[in-house]
C-alpha cells in the first residue's frame, strides 16, 4: 500500500511538471508566432558577447536570421543549433556584407515576414529596444507606403518621457545597423547589392531607394542603443573637440575607395547628383582621417623611441 502511494505521488508530480512544460512551450510558440518583425545579423568571427545579443533576440521570441561569414568558427555553428527560431545561413566562406544582407532579408521575406530589423554584430541593444521598435512598426504600418527603411538610433534619447513617436526625419544616407527594412519595398530594389563587399552597401541601398521614389526615415529617440562602445576607435583632440578615428588596413581602404568611386559613377549615370556630392565629401574626409591617424601614430612612435 505504501509502495502504491509513492508511485501515485510520483506520477502525479510528473504530470504537473509535464503540464507546466507544455504551457511554457505553448506560450513561447505563441509569442514567436505573433512577433511582427524579424531580426537579422551578418556575423564574422563573432565573440561570445555578440552571440549573446543574437540569443537575446531569439529568447525574446523574435524570428532571427543569421548569415555567418566565418563558418569555420565553431561558436556560431554551435550557437545556432537547436534554436527553433534562428535561421542559420552561410556560403562556407566570407562573401561580404552585401550578399549576407541580401540573403537574410530575402529569406525573411519568403518566410512570410513583412519587416526585418538589421544589426551589425558590434551594435549593442536591449530587449526593450526590440520591443520598442516592434511597437513602433505596429503603430505605423502605413509607413511602408512611403519608406524603404527607417533607421533607429539614440542620438536624441534621454528618457522614456522624451520620446516623440511622430518625429521622423527624412534623410539622404543611413547606415545598415539599426535599420528596419520594409521587405516588400526592398524586394522592388532587388535587395542589397552583392557587388559591394563591406563599404557602401548601405549607401547604394539609399541611392536605389531614391531612384524608385522611396524615402528613408530616421528616428532618433530609441532606448537602449549603443553604436560606439565596441568600436575600435581612438579619441583624438583636435582644436578642443574629440574625434573618434581608427587606422584601417590597406585592403579595407582600397575597398572603401573603389566602392565609393563606383557609387559616385552610378550617381552620375542615374542623375542623383546630391548623392555624388555627399559621397565625395565623405570619401575626402575618410582619406584625410586615414592619413591623420597614420601620421599621428608615426610621430607618437618616434617620440616613444626617442624617450
């Protein structure tokens, strides 16, 4: 009789645990299925902290699309396993940002999603950031009639009470990270251009948007954004102001210059002369900063050797 009582209690407890697990599974599945935006990443040699942000998006129930440009690194492969709402994509080698972004956006579109929020792997965000942008999208569905993308940042954010949900600036150029892409419109642009390896992937998208009559918006009151903490920039004091700069490799400088010249030529051919002037100005500034950091570094090294 005592043995029967123990067996009965054991199975009763197991039944309770099973029901709790089933309820949690249903709740998670419901949360996942009701998310209105997808999240996209293109990663290269991502560290644990960066992969944890992918986990944060996944754990919050968002469908996540990851394109891996360093598939030989075991971290990202292992990370993507057994995560039902993470779609892992790779070409087996580093094919650059343009093809990676085109892949995650197109895959999300053909999986039935209407919008995708893209992050660089070194952009810091919080769960509240994702939920805020999702709610912004839900409350402004008509924006997809006018915009190809809206980029979110924290340039003007101070507190939640200062948020102006209607304050959208139309801008000429935006960066990829933090941008919410309206996928139907992005499809009309033929996705991102795989011919751009890293630099000017975002700017070429902006040019194409203008050609097809789409605007690009900027919302600067977003909580939880940090685009700078994981950058390898160094602060330089010039005439009392601090400028963040870094020395890029010669290969990266070549890629930036060639991509900028290619895009400037496209701006001329398509009659987008405003883009031509802005991209030329940005290229001049880029070359000047690369010369500055190298000259400054050479002077600093000489002083250290002399001391």
